[in-house]
């Protein structure tokens, strides 16, 4: 690996840290990535779709398979408890680069872009494309979803998120269900009315005790958790409605739509169950895929990830892997080790050099 790729990646990450890019406010960060590509990757013309940046190698050939490299430029808001300015990149003597978004997922973004920069200059048997996406932290529709219609046919992808460079070959999906139990209002002092809270409690208990028949070998069981409940208006009125919210973490054993129909039956006919969205599906890639095998050859063990990424929006096979650790994400004093970035660039290049996808 050319050391200049590493130095440029660190400089780019510092510039991104210094540029606030909370989800839906990534315009300035998108400008930085766009300008970096124009300056440093000759022959490549970036396209901007909202706050997303898309590039394809200039030797694109529709008869070849296509590999997507993707990570995101947005961050969550700075959590309480930071002991330093989250927007001042601070490189300490121990090699830790502090700053909001340094670990999640700035390090992955700059490492994948460095790999693209290296690989695009060499002959390949496949097409290489890259997307720096917005709104990943909020699963927004102006993020990767807005880019999908303009992409060519994609055969597989590497999604950059902090995994210690271990390949996540399966990833849980997410559904949020808004549920309503209906009763009949009445006076609490008399034996009248039908209490909607009791109906909700019965449904919640059924959902809590239910076990899906199939279990994912990499992700385990589907996880169903009631997280919010709201019912009643006054102490002396039997409530006629009760709302509750259910968080569902699906696995590759079921699509979101399949899990939804099963959970509607479990909740019962008297409970209205409305998903906020079914678009964040679980995903998986074969353990025998050439990219996964390359990771294993480097001693990086595949695993199943409980956290979401833009991979949930991709209708093709993908593996999630990037520098840093998930445990550092969304925490005060977030940091990345700069040696993790150097290692990530080297690993991405090794995996993707002369590979038949």
C-alpha cells in the first residue's frame, strides 16, 4: 500500500470530524468528500444525489459483475459526557484520533475510499463503485434509498461499519410496530366499560412469551420487545384505547413481512398492529462467498451482527466490515486508532485484488 493513501485518509477524516454532519445536515461533509474525489482520483467524476456521493470506475463494463463499496458520512448528535470538543479532531500520542464520527463510520468511509482509489487504477475482472451515503443513522429516505435507482446492477457489496474488520455475514433487521387495543369507556366506580389497558397487557404478554419456530444459525432468535405503553386519561375513567410500541429485531430466518403477519396473529384480532416501515430487512451472505473466504484467510472470523447498517436497504448480497469497534459508537469521547485505518486499507486491498466475485 502506498503510504500516501493512509496519510490522505487521516487528513480527510480529520476534516470530516471538524465538519458537523448530524443526519439530515450532511451538506458540508458531502462537499468535502466530493472535492476530495475530484482532487485525488483522476478520471472519476462524482455524482451528487442530495447529500450522497456516488462514483464508478472509468472502465465500467456492463458485461462484468459489479462490487459496491459503501459507508456513511452522517453522525448521531454528540452524546452528553464528552470531555473534549467533539468537532476538534485530536490525535493523541497513543495513536487515538478523537472526534464525533471518527469510529462510526468516518474511519470506514476514508478506508474504503482509499481502497477504491488504489484498486480503480489497476485492471480488474469486476466493476468497482463507491457510495458515501447520508442519513444512515436515521434510516432516512434521502440517504442510500435515494441513490439506489441510479446504480447499475450490483452483485455484492462491502458496507463499512466498525466491526474490528471482522466480516458480519448476517445482520438483523428492524420493524417498529404501533399497536392499539380498543375497549369501551366507562366509570371506574361501576362495573361498566371494557378496559383497553387489560387487552393491551394480554397482547403484550402473548408477544413476550411467543417464540418463532425458525432460528437463524448466525443471528439467533427474532427479538420482540414492548418498549412504550400509553393508555387512559383520568383515574376514574375506564380507558377505551391503549397504545403500545413493539421493537422487532428480525433475522434472516424471516423477512419483515413474514414476521409481521405472524406477530399480528399472536397479538390477536382485537389489536391493531401497524408497522412504521418494513423496509429495514435482515440480510445475509453465504459463508462460502469469495469475499467472506478472503476475510477468513486473513484470520478474520465471520459473525452475525445485531446492529443495523445501510446493508438493510440493499437487495443484493453484502458483507459488513470496517475498522474500529461497535462499542465505541455513539459514546462520549469516540475515537479510532489510526493504525486501525492503516490496517483496514491494507485488508480491503488484499481482499479485493484479483478476486472473482
